[in-house]
């Protein structure tokens, strides 16, 4: 569906007006002979959403829980699988790896994997 540019801009503004989280995006890049984390974006506005509650997984040796998170960013932000996101959300910091991005009309979204919460 082709929407007029002004409708898309208004829709993006309405959606993003509700976002209050911020993020830093780093990406592994080869510098000389070494791969280093390079900051690609800093202070971008985003929205962190918990896609599922943690479920208890038990094995013979350990019990673990894993929650699934989705992050929404502006359509101008181009994330790549494997990027690292550091998100500030209501006094907590969520750090994880970016999954496969989905580029939408009003926002782009990605799954946040291997999340560490501090």
C-alpha cells in the first residue's frame, strides 16, 4: 500500500511520541587486522517491549529463565544482525545482540537476543 508522505510522517511521529527509551548501537568492524566494536548510533530514541515473560527451563544441572524482547527504532536507523544494543529503560540497562530486522512503515523492529539486564 502506498501512503502519502505526510501520512507516513504523521504516523511515525504519533508512534514515536510514546517512546521514552534510548539506545547505543555498536557494530563489529575490521580496523587493521582486528575486529573492534564501533559505535554506529548513540542516544537514539527507541521502545523496548517484552515480547514474552520468562519461562523456567530446567536441566539436570541448572534452571534458567529467558525473556524475549523486541526493540522498535526509527525507520532511519538501519540495524544489522549481530549489532549490539545497549538500551536505557526506566532506570535499567538492557544489553543484547540484534536479531534479523523487520523494516516497517512507521518503525523498524528487531528481536533482542542474549539479553543482560543491569
